[in-house]
């Protein structure tokens, strides 16, 4: 995903913010693939879910984290 105003393709909180606002299906697939491999991305995703105005995207992202990691308390993601 080409992140606005970012010179990196890493899934930072800013990149997740951009995904929530402007992500395409292809972007979401790339994100999910990366998140499944990296618990840091899952933790940052949960943070963004709690602080983002786009509740639809935040809800989808939270469901994806729960699907791949189970309860965030069980996986130590919080």
C-alpha cells in the first residue's frame, strides 16, 4: 500500500490510520498478511481501533485481530 505522506511501506500506526481511511481490498489483504505474522502490528491495530473515528474500519480490524490472535487478553496484545 502506498501510504500518504510516508516514505516507508512498514505498517506503522500512521499507515494503519491511512488504511482505515482510504484502504482498498488489496490494501486490506496486504495488511492482514502482515498482521498475521507480526503481533506488533496487531497491538498497533488495537490501539488505532480505540482511537479512530472510522468505526466501521476499526470494527473490521478488531474482528480480524480477534480472528487471528484470539482474545487480545489471552495473547498478551493489550
